[in-house]
């Protein structure tokens, strides 16, 4: 089991790996210069995704050693990140913010780092109980592959759908599909307004 929380210092994230309720090891990651706003783990717990209160950079770390695998940018303007999540295979990352756009990023570099981790047969037996503070490496920020426009300043929660290359947007705009090769603006597949009811006024 992997547990993640903010650290004592600004921009710091604490990662702990537990086995049978005992802490096997912990890592402190200096993820950002400003305060951490959001953190999330991939389904297998090997990848940690973070963003700061500035909201311009999303960083992907390897939980086993705190190494920065990938750096993603949502733009140059300060944004409030509302939600992000990775696909079940950790190939894609979706991010929503108050800027009225849902972005989809490729996690190709992170996948390579995750595969390297899988080649380690018993990582917990070879890491110290405390790794200290890991500083991020220099990475060139990568841009998104696909996007979809949503109303600005409205919080949207996102998740990847069961159908391939689909993103579920809980807000106002329903389900969208992106082209992993051509990229570009996502296509809206369906939209349901749960605020309206056939029984309204009855």
C-alpha cells in the first residue's frame, strides 16, 4: 500500500509504503516551489502526480525513489487545478482546471520509468527506511495531446471511461473522446443534465 500526503515544508510531498500496516520506507519529495494543491496516485501506486497552487506545471514522480519522470504544462497563466487522474494503464493523464479546458497528456516517459520499477523483483527489501528529500530533476515541460472546452470557473471532476480513449467529465459536458494519434480537440459523445428533472415542480 502506498500513502501520500503533503510534507511539513512548502512544496513537499511525503510518500510512505506500508506492508501489513508497517511502514517499510518513506520518501520526501520537493515537488514544487509553492504549496502543493493536488496529489494523486496511479492505479498500481508506482506513479505520483502533483501540482502546485500556481497550476502551471504538473509533475509525475516514481514513488519507489522519488525520481521526477515527467513534467507537463497546462500553460503560462496561473490556474486552479480542480481534478486530475491517470488511465488504468497509466498511459494517459487528464487534467481539469478553472480555465475552462480539460487536457489529456501522454505519460510515455512515466510509463518507461514504471516499467523499470517492475523489473525490480523486491524493491522494498533494497531501499532504506528513510530516503530524505528528493529534489526534482530538470525536465522540459511537455504539452497536452488533446483538450475539451468546458465552462470557466466551474469545477469539473474527471475520470477515464471504460471505453478506450474516453474521458468522463462530471460537470456540464458529459463524455468526450480523444484521438491518441492525431490529437486536437476532443469530441463530445454524450451529455446529460442531471440538474433538470421530469418531476420538477411536481
